[in-house]
DNA sequence: CTACTTTATTATCTTTTGTTAACGATCGAA
DNA sequence: TTCGATCGTTAACAAAAGATAATAAAGTAG
């Protein structure tokens, strides 16, 4: 299922009940995965939703998934009722703040860490991501090619093996 | 002037009246600049401000600057008054949404573009950034070293010169 | 189980980046 | 003006990443 598409205005904000979604771009005809969301998370091409501009990104289900969502027009309808304005403002704020925290950490990692460091930290965190998405998606997520990630893995696991031998 | 410091909780959200601020990390004793803000922009280590957690980033004035700001405690005070809750919710939402748009574009550029492409696009955009910050800050911002940026500039300007000769 | 497709690894080669150090250029203070 | 510090460029080398192709491993459908 496609939730958002490049070049089209994103008219919904969704909440994943179960399943998983992938955020990606198409560059030179190749898909580059950028982010992954699982149950109990909000998804949206939020910039497009807010600014009413064509989306930069695509969002697509990776498996059979269930979501609930509200549309931009239904949000506008709701906001005609004074009594719900406050709650919707709060709701919008919470979604935005949730997304900010995701983005901030991600930008930090790109500026301060090498791809190898990013992958090491992900390994140490034991994040679900490692189990739930294929390695070539993960490579994109880290900002490198699948081939390069494979080499990084080789380096890391060789080093771990040496450590084990020494102990 | 220091607006936010690594390891300390950020208690303010500021708005720049004039001047400029630099966001940076310290890694292995070296400062890595990550973002820059100028007049009429909001600044905050917003994740720290929201979550009441130690800041990951530092924010510091690059020149004499004037800002107005509100503190977390004054925000809490304000929110005791029912009549301002709505406006503050909206205000918080607008700040969060503003920051999201900055971050989203930045993450996209890291995943889909090479450092050279990022610099080329910045050149083409004619962004003020190019005039207002030194090149070694810009290098950090692009995720590379100053030496590497210098090489990229050489490549680009050599290519431009060749194009000019041909025409 | 086999054949086919997809994903991961490995190899080779080229390009780019990081690191370190040297060299100019620029700017401000003495 | 001169000294010193800072910033940008360049050079040389090592390390890492991209591109491409071949191979191995894993997963799927028949």
C-alpha cells in the first residue's frame, strides 16, 4: 500500500496499528530507503501535508499493515468547530514534536559519525530495525551502498572474533 | 553568547532579532558545526527543551546578536491560564513544524546526495550561508572535512572554467 | 526436491575522502 | 610595518566508499 508518493501532495496523517512502512526516494530510477516505521508510530509526508506542497518522499507498506488516518480536509472540517481547535492544535504539536526528535538524532549521526560508527551504534542498541528490514534497506538508511555495508560488517565481525580469541 | 550547551538541559526557546547562531557538537575535542540560524528564526535545543533531557548540541552566537526568548518555567506559568493555552499550543506547533521542515530536507540531502552534490546545490541556491559563514564551518555542515571541501571547490570551478572556454 | 529469484558477500578497480603537514593569503594587534 | 594567528589551498599517502561483476547463500514457487 502506498501512503505517500513523490510529487503528490500528501493529504493524510496515519497511525500504524500493526505492520511496517518504508520511506524512500527515487534517484536515477533507484529506490533509496530513508526511514522505517512500525506499530504505534505516526507516518506522514508531514512537510507536504503542512505546506500543501508535492512530497519529496514515498511511503509504502512493507507488509500487510493496518493504519488509521485522518485527512487534511477532515482536519479543516474539524477546525471549524471552536471546541476542537485546542485539541487539534495539541495533536498537531505532538506529532510534530515526535517527528523532530527522530530527525534531530538522525542529522546528528550523519554529521558526527562515519557509516561504520552509525552501524556499530545500531548493533549495540539492539534496535528492532536490524531484524525487521533487509540489509540493503539498512545500507540506504545509513547513507551507503549495500556493498559497502557488507564490507563494514566483515570488518566489525573480524574485529570481534579477534577480541574473542584474545580473551 | 551560549544559548545551549551539551549535557545541560535547554530551558529556553529563542527568536533571533539580529545576528547569527551556530549549532555544533564536540567530538574528540573538536567542534563540528551542524547548523546555522539568522534573524527571524527560532533557535532551541528543542529536543532537550521538550523532553527535559540533556542537550546533544551546543548553540552559540557567531557575532553580537539580539534575541528574545521565553523559558520553560514561564511557559508552564502561562499554561496555568486557560485562556492562553490555545495560543501556546499553536505557538509550540508552529515552532515544531518550522523545525521539521528544516530537518526533513537536511536528512534527505544526506541520504540521496554526495557531498559534492550538496555543495553544488547550495551554490546554485545562492543561500546567504555561503557569504555569512567561514568555509570550514560549511564543510562540517556538509558532513565533510575542510580539506575535502576545498578539493570539491577546485573540481567544480575547474569544470566551470572548461565550460566557459567551450562556449 | 529442484529451479528461479532475491539478497548478501567477495573481488577488482576507480574515485573520493580522511589525515597530516606544508605553504600562502588575509587580517588584526602590537 | 611586522609579527602572529587564522583560514584556505595544495600535496602525499592511507583508508574508505562507489561501481560493476561474479559468486555464494537464502528464500520461494512450482
